[in-house]
C-alpha cells in the first residue's frame, strides 16, 4: 500500500470517527424512548428539568394541569423539547441534570453517551 493511499484511508477513518461522535450527541424525536429511559428515575423532577431545558412554561403548566401521572408529564415534556427545543444534545442534558442536583444521572449520561471518563 502506498503512503498516499494509507494517508487517505487514515483521514477518512478519522472523519468517520468524528462524524459518529457528533451525530451520537445530537438528539431528535426518535431519541425519545432512550432519553426517557435515562430520566425515568427523575420523573418527579420533570417540571424543573423542563424549565432548565427551555420548554415553555405554558406547556409545562398545561401538562401539570391535564396529566396526573409524572411519568406521562416527563414523556410529553421530553417530546416537546426533542421536537422544538434548542441544544438537543446529551451534553446539554447532562448540564441540566447537574443544575437540578442529579449527579447520578449526569454521570451516567456523561459516561455512556458523551464519552467522558
């Protein structure tokens, strides 16, 4: 294998690794079940999480008024964030969890999803 071909292969490999890391951090509506699984232990904190994620207060109040089950509220709030919110990344979600003092969930996301050690 020539040196130039080897360099091209290594560059393509590095670009693929970088693309995979970036794309794994982006969240979308299709990520709902996975994100919900990570946050289900914090379902009682769904309102505060929603505020920190930037979900409109009006939406949060509507969920609180119309739904008695905190798990359903969490799921609805996450769906709105994943559909319309900004900063829909695992990194941002971990930051939010640090703000509401959930170091257990923050650490799990940073380790399993962000690649932090």
